[in-house]
C-alpha cells in the first residue's frame, strides 16, 4: 500500500527521513548520545536473535559464503528497480519509496528515488552526494561526517554481498532452500548493534530483498526487481554522476 502523505508529512519526511533509504535511516537515528543506553538492550536482543536464527536456519547449507560472494561479484555492474517500505512507530502506515539503482564494482552505488519525490544519492569510495530534485547536490567526504560514511559503506558491502567485509561487523548465518539463499546478519559490536537487531538478505543470482530490523522496533524492507547486467558500459550521464 502506497500512502499519500499530507503536505506537512511530506515536509517532515524530506527534512528528517529523506531520502527514504539507508542513509536517511542512518541520519534519523541517534548514533552518539543513545549508543550506551541502547547497548544493554541490543545485547539482549542479539542473544535472542542468534538463538532464533540458529534454530530457524537449521537447513542444509548448499552454498558457502565464498561461493555466494563469487556469485554476486560475477558481474561488474548491476541495474534494477527498487521499492522501499519503511515501517515506523510514529506513523500509522508505512512510508513507501520507489526508483532505480545502479551498482558497479569500481565506481560505487547510484540510487535514484523517483517517488514520492525525486532524490539522487551517489556513493563512491571517498564521497557521498545527495540531491533533492533540481536543488544543488550536497557532497560530503568521510572527514565531514565519519559516522554516516561508516554506515554508508557497511550498506555498500551489503549490496555487494562482500561477506569478507561483513564478517568483521556481523555474525553471519547462511542457508539455501529452493535455489534461493538467505543471509542473516546479527551485529556484534557498537555502533551497529545499538541500531540494528538483525539484517536479512535474500536472493538468487542477485540480491532480491534487504530487510533491516532496528532495536527500537522500526524496520525497512527494500525489494529489488528487474535486475540486469546490460548495458555493461556506463552512459555519459552515469559517468558524470560518479565524478564527485
């Protein structure tokens, strides 16, 4: 269900929650003042989650983490569409956003939200750009906001299925059933375990779904569709987008 937001809610969304994507999620959570207070709650939730995951995912593992990473890294470029559904306790209905994405192994991630309002996000190895509609882009480096950059690159590792990087931050549980794999990640230390209870990634040849469950009860689910690896070359406009 895609909810039509009132003008007041749209303004609030743009100011506090936009873009309705992972970086907007990161920007909307208290990453400093509340980390210590959340640590105890996160530790208890983490123990419960690990036990539940180990019980639920007691299936034959036909795919290894190494093979999964090789499968996802097989193509240097992936394009597709996304639908993101963000469920928050402060809203009675989920917030839904849609658009297109481009992920390349070399340049990074280009995330173009088209609804409910246009937002373009570009993440490279050392820059993060955010642009609302026709407004000038806001560009930051790791030195400008280390915490946002840290979370952004964790999520870039999620999109790439970079299990070697993810193992440094999470306990990973991988299973496969009916040719679809599922990777459950439980954060092992702050600041991630103060924000997320767990993250679940599902897919086959590509990642089809990413779900983030937060300690405070909110959750975000991103469904990917129409993934394709052609055209293999970036257009002139796409090349410009990565030149931050």
